[in-house]
C-alpha cells in the first residue's frame, strides 16, 4: 500500500492512471485537486491516460490473460500503415513501471470529438430508418469498405459499434468523416485466422470474408509496402495475411 500526497491542482492524477493500468492499490490524500481525467475507458485490457512533458495525452494499454495483445496491436498498426488507408491511429511500444504497453495518442481535441457508431446507430434509425453501417456505406463507402477489408486481412473480430465511428466538429456539430481505425489488440485472433466461417461482429449476417469480398472493389486498397515476416506476431498471422490478400486480388509485389 502506497500513500501519495498531491498538493497542487492538476488536470491528471498519475496515481489514478497507475491504478487503472497496473491494478496496484494506493491510498490517496488529495489536496486542492480540481479534477482528473476519465479512467473508465472500456475494454478488456488494463489501461491508463498519461500526459507527456509537451502536454499531449497518451493512452497506455497492457496485456490481459496472457494473450499477447500489446504486440498484436502494434503489429496490426504497422501493417495497416502499409496500405493507402484513409486513417490509422498509430500504436507504439512503451514500458511503464516495467510493464510492456502499447501507446496511442488521444484522438479527440478541442475542435473535434469522437462519436461512436453505437450512438450514430440510434440517430440513423430514428431519422432515416437504417442502421449505422447502412448509413456509413451511403456516405463514406470507400472508407467503410477499407475498414471491412482490413479487418478481414488482419483477422480482427472486434469491430463492434464502439470501435469505429466519426469525427464531429465541436462548435457546429458538423460531421467531419470517419475517424481513424483504432483498437487493434484483438487482431490476428487465432480462431478467426483458422475459421473463415465465423460471423463479423459489424454485421452478423456475413462472415469477415464475405464482407471483404463484397466491398473490396469499392475500397481501392493498395499495398504500398509489403510487410516483412518480423512485422507479424507469428507465422500463422503472416501466412493468413498474404493468403487473404491473394484471395482478394490485392497485389502484394
């Protein structure tokens, strides 16, 4: 049990972020503390927000259940960057308190906010009588098609309605477009690499493969750089990726 005394008003509480990331127990004696950042970021893996010396906020995320999530997320991020993708949140490797983590920058700022597809789904159903995937395909077909194809290539089964969405202009409420692809730590899921008949969470009536085959022609995806073997978490991931590129006629030379 560690006691931490905070004497100045700060916008982040390092102790609370540390608890969120590591699960360690602390006793906090807080004086003149105005507020701390939200620490209930949902998801399986432990995580915490940390601000660097320049004022930039970073999300540090570590492994859970010994599933190699950190390496899978970083590998997927690097591989997605090999494509002419519309947007991809960059994940890097970092160590915090001797814990291996993935590190990604805060996506929103004072000018734009992130709206999850789950929230858009309510709005699109009320206003247009269609679900969020239908709405997104009507308005951002190329970007959504790229997302569907990429998830098949990297065997990512986790593209639920809170793992994709849009940017919205804060002052006007204007929709700015789909935000970057993010949250890749479930990529290269062994079950989804081995079994192509499993349904896609984004549309349970189709498999990943069926969605990718349906929308690959609209995606315009091109592999700008062929990733090396050591950029994948394992041989199965490497073999699966290139086999699926071939299946979709994506040039890998």
